[in-house]
């Protein structure tokens, strides 16, 4: 080969060839070198690394065996999870309104699908990686077949067969008492269950064995079928590959008999029970929505793919961002709550207010962005802010009644007026602000109207949302609000103005000094005592506020770390160019600082997601509470805690792992141009 | 006025022009250390002044005071008739007339070359985007790298980055350009391309104050050389006077070490 070191030095864009890699080691040599200290010379080094490898392998195998024994044990009642899936995810959300859940999910899938379609295509998954996965998972399956203890033998009545201390089998007589097979009475102590023989066990798991062997065979085919170079340079596109996998899984609901597990409650008698029908297909109410969801996802993905690179792409990306921002509000308040509008009131109060603020505000913005408005603009902006402040002061002293919406609208108007000087210029630039205002105030008024309208969804508890659904929403709303708040806090803490610095420092230090669980109790118990008469904070709102305030303090510190990584020269350059402090912060400092903060920010997001399980303690019917308290109290599954707890562990893990992977991708994409 | 027109011989014009920058007894302390000790100098419009001196002599500090990257504690600085005070409006006005090029380039790494150049004209000068982009293209051509507009600074060589930085400063259409050791962070083979751009700019009639160690550049381009040491202006003169018959001993010592 003539590719020598010279190749590694050519880094111009014309040369897209990858760095020549060392050829992969053959598996045995790889193991020798990496696991058993080969190549290190000294016999001690070999012994030491071999001992460590063997000890930790044995530990890992033991843990794996125990896990398998639990998962596949006859004593583990997975029906408690199967039957309660709906409860775990959405609490007692009424079945008649379940289409709302699916519509919400569909909306999120459309946004995800289009987003995935628009994403830059990476290299994909190399065949080498796929072979490694196949051999890894196949190996785990095969190992599991041999590791798991043999199953317990079950008698005709469904109870496990028992044997005495010497292993002599016992049976039950007509009265149900245990006797030896010859009818003589059996001892009551030292009994144990009877397991099938090891050979029988392996034989009965031949299906699993086959799956494992097929995977390993596939890996071998890839490994030996393609040369070293080709298995490294042949790629499968990651997203279509994953979609195909999901599709294959969902398609099994159409042809494989997963069995049907339902929970039925007779509302008149109050008797509940669950039905378990093995050997049938899953219910249509499961299969059809999931199939539709998959089709929606694929359709959205193809749409995004189609529009990628088109002239419409930048606008679509803007729409997507807006969609992601609005989705939590729309799905939670508009779709899941099913608000019952009082149309008379809407027409008499809500619409006129919206029109007044929309038109009046638009006119004000148009005036404020007139070139040459100068000082008058600032005076007007301060005036509007003063009015907004006055409405709040008036509320505090109870001088005159006013809808909260009006106060908030004034506040928004004041903020927009402050922004106005940035849009002074020609008509197009001025219209940007005017349209922006109309859009903002419209969304705001629609949302407030929806939120103020009572829900039509009836559930036994105070909140219409529960289970995993509520965990997700609390996480999303917390991140949505605490992120901007945390950034503001970080900016305040690094500000030159001492009052901001002081306030931000006090806030951050006090909130970081209080345990989250204490905050949650404080907000659920105490805050309602401080609120004015007639105002009450719903449980979910209270805990979300606690989460936002808590998380913002941590986010602020993460962001501050990023801000400090921005070099001084960047500040000087923006100052020398005549950018204002706000422009410098928005265009130069924050983009660079936030980029540095991505890993800790995602860490914080994952932490928030996991910490929502604390909601169980303050009385919210969240994911953990379903598994820990509700299911074990159902008469059918009395005390059955472990399966559901293991299940929620897996669900939490999948979510957190996805976030972590996404952040890695984000880091990689944003790293462009920064070296 | 545009920076492009004026090709008239600079020296002839000097007497007829107004003073562009006036410094009177400028003092600057860092803690107890006095970095500038009563620096007084007047720079005329279209004049190219090169500031020389050993490191730590206050050259950079002085020119950084002129656009308020550093705050002076005594004396007066007047730029184009506007005195530099704590009034933000004055600072904004002066910064919009004074462009600055840094030793470390200080380009914005997260923005493309084009966005680096158009950001300030669009947001500080309120220029329409199309106009700002046309200007950016024109300036990139002028500094000789029109093909790099869509790259990120990290993808360019040091010399190219510094030329982008010059284009970025010019995009604000300044009346004065300050150069703070613009070639000190560059590899030798890239110094020339940056100096060429600066020479071109000087020939175009830009008022410039250049802190540099490039003696060749000083000799060729400067109308006047200011020699500083320990926060004071020691000697001022034409390049010819400065390099051939310096009067002060400290100047002679400096030149003997450097030449």
C-alpha cells in the first residue's frame, strides 16, 4: 500500500477520504490484547488483567442471571403491568375521550417526523457496528437461555408442584392437603418447588436459542461476507433503519397472537376484574391507533425529507420551532382537557379584548418603529410599562377589578414597546414587529381563554392527567419555563449592575440550598395560604412552579459556566463594533455560552425528568405512584410491586437515554465551524 | 464620505484638515500602576500614525482608550469633535466612527464570515440586510477573499481571519481605524497579506493608528511615528527622522535592539 503518513496531512476539502485506519484485529487477538493483558509482556500484567476480566465477567453474569430469573419467574405476575398499561401511562383518563390522547401523541409525532426528515443525514450505521450489535444481543440471548434457572413445574390446578427436603415429589389429595404420591402425609417444612430438568429447560427455550443463533449468524455473515474495509464503509441510513424496526414491531400486532389483556370495571356493582386471553391478537383499540401513529410518523418523516433543501425549508424550520413551543400548551390544555367554552362569554369578553390589544398594540408598534421617533419612543414605552405596573399594584391593593389577562397583556405590550427600537427602519422591518405582536397576542389570548375554561374530562382525581403523561408534562413545562428563567438569572449574576448580581446570587444560592422535596411540600401546602382570597393554585400548577424555580437555579449556574467560557475578546469586538449590550448578549455571548453549556444543560434536563418521580410523595398520581401504590392495592395484584417498578425503570431509562443521545447529536451538529 | 474616493497625496492635505483625534494629558491606572502618564497627541484626518515601543509601554492601552475599551481616568480624549465621557451616547457615537482590529482577530466563531461582517451594520447601523450583504461582498473582494464568505472563521487561516476582521471593521464605514498589533499572532508567511490590505487602506486615505512591530510597514506607510515607553510619548516624528536621526537616548536604545 502506498498510503503513508503523507495522506494524513492532506486536510483540504478536495480530499474527502477518511484517515487510513488500522485494520481491525481478529476477535481472538482482540480479546487477548484487551481482556487478558496480552502484549504487555510481564506475566503479572497478564495475570492481573485476566483476573479482573474474569471476576467482573462473573459478577455481570450473576446479575444477568438474577434479572432473568426474576423476569421469567412463574411467581412474577407481569399481568399486573400488562393490564395496567393504561393506568401507568394516563391514569384513569376516560376511555370515551381516549382519542384526545392519540391526537396529542400524533401531533408530537408529526413534529418529530418532520424534524427527523429535515435533519442533516449523518453517515449512518456502519455494517461493522451492526455486526457488533447482532453478536452482542445474540450472545446475550444465547447466554440467557443457558443461564436462567429451569422453570418451576406447575400442576394441573396452576399451583407449583412441591417436593420435600430430599426432592421426593408431593401431590395434593382431594382436600388440597399435601401428601406423598402413595398417600402418606407429607412434612410441612423444608418443602421446595420442583423444577424441570436442565435439558428440558433448554429444549423448551429452543425458540429463544434460535433467535440468538440467527443474530450471531447474521453477524458472522456480515463480518465474513464483507471485507474489513467494506464492513466499515458500508452504511445503513440510521433513521429509515430505525423506522423499519419500529414498523416491524407494530406490524406484529396484526399477525402475532400477543394475547389480550383488559381491565374491566363494572360501574354499577363496583366489581372489577381483569381478563386475560392468551393466544389472540391484541385489541383493535391498541392495534389501530398504534398503526395510525406509525403511518403518521413515517408520513411526516417523508414530508420532511421531501422538503429538505427546498426553498421552503427555513420557513418550515421556524414553524417546527413554533410548533414544539406551542405543542405542550395545545396538547395539555386544549386537547387533553377538552375545554367547555361558554361561547356567549367568549364573544362578549374574550374576542373584544383580543381585538383591542391586537389592533391597538399593532398601531402602537407601527408608531414606535417610525424612523426618527427618538426620545418620544422611549417615553411611550416607559409609559406603557408604567400602566402595566400600575395594574399590578392596583391588583395588590384591590383598588379595582380587572381580568388577569388584561394585566398580562399590558405587560406584554410594555415588553414589545421596549423591543421596538430594534425594529426602526423601512416598512418591511417595522411590519416584522407588527406581525410578531399580532401573532404573540393572538396565541396568548387563545391560550389564556382555553386555560381559563373548565375541563370537560371527568376523572376520579383532582387532575385530569396522571401516570407517565403527567411526568412528561411536568418535565416539559419545567424545562420550557426554567430555561429562559435560568438564562436570565445567569445573565443577571454576571451583570455589571450590582443590584441584579445581588438578587440573582441570593435567589440561586437559596434555591440550591433547599432540597427539592422540601420545595414541593412548601408549594403544595404553604403557598395557597399566602395567595389572595379566592385565588388557588392547582396541585399540578403548584408542583410545576416549584420545579421551575428549583431547576432554574441549577440551570443558571450551568449557563453561567458557559458564559464565562466566552473569551473577553468577543466582548471587546462586539463593543468596538458598536453593538448594544442587549445585541452583544443575544448575538455573541449567549450563542457561544449556551453551546458550551449543552452537556450540563442536558444533564439538568435528564435530572428534572427523573426527579418528577418525587411527585408521588406530594400526592400527584404520577408514574411512580401508579407502580408503587396503586397497582399493589388492586385486589387482583395485591402486593405485586416488583414487575411494575422494573417496568417504569425501563421506561424512565429509555427516555433519559434518548435525551442523552439527542444531546450528543446536537453537540456534534453545533460544533460545526468551531475548532 | 466613502473610504474609497480620496487618492490625493496625503501629506499635502494634512494642514488643511481638521483634527480627528485629540488626546490631552490622558492618564490611565491599573490599580496602583499608572499605565498612561499624561499622553497628549493629535491625529489629523487621513493621517497614518504608527505607534512603536517596547512591550508594556502602554501603546495598546492608549489606543484601546480611544474607543473606550479601557476607561481613562485623567485628561481628555476627543474623537471627531465628540468628547469621550461617561455618556453612553457619546461612546456609541465614537464607537460607530472608530473601527478596531485586534491582535487575536476576535472574530465571532459561531457566525459565518458573511454574518460576521453584516451583523453590526444591520443591527447597529440599521442597514437593510441586502445592502449590508452587498457591502460585505464588496469588502471581502477588497481584502482578497471573496470566496470564503460562507465559511466559519475556524476554517480560515490566521491571515485570512485577520483580513475578515479588517473587513468587519470597515463594514461600519468608520472614519478612523485602530490596529492593535494586527500581525503579532500571525505566522510569518501570512503577515504580508495583512500588511498589504493595510497599506491599501492607508493609500485610500483612511485615518489610522497602528500599533505594530513591523518596522518595514512603519517606514513605508506611516506619516508619523510615535514612540512610547513606560506610558509616555518619548518621541514623535516622520519615519525618516525617526529611523535615521532619533534624538532621545531611549529611542536610540530601542532601535538598536530591534534593527
